[in-house]
């Protein structure tokens, strides 16, 4: 299982926790940006295909 925690170092516990929390914050922000970017791309593609009367397969969009 992947984690953002690293091996114990000589730094104080406060700095280790702060670094871990910042890494987690950056990871969550990246996931949110990816979610919104992918979602808008899927919505645009769905609307264009729906207007043409074609079937939209989400799996094909995710594998691009």
C-alpha cells in the first residue's frame, strides 16, 4: 500500500507531520484538478454525441 509517509528522520515530529500534511494537501489538490478537468471533458463529449444521437461509452473516454 502506497503512503506519503517517509522513513523516520532526525527532524522533530512537528516538521515531519507538517511535511506529511503538505504532501497530502498537494495530492488531494492534484486529484481534484484531475477530477474537474476529466469531468468537463467527458461532459463536452457526451453533449456532442447526444446531440448527434450517438451512444457515449464512458470507458472509451477514460482510456484515452
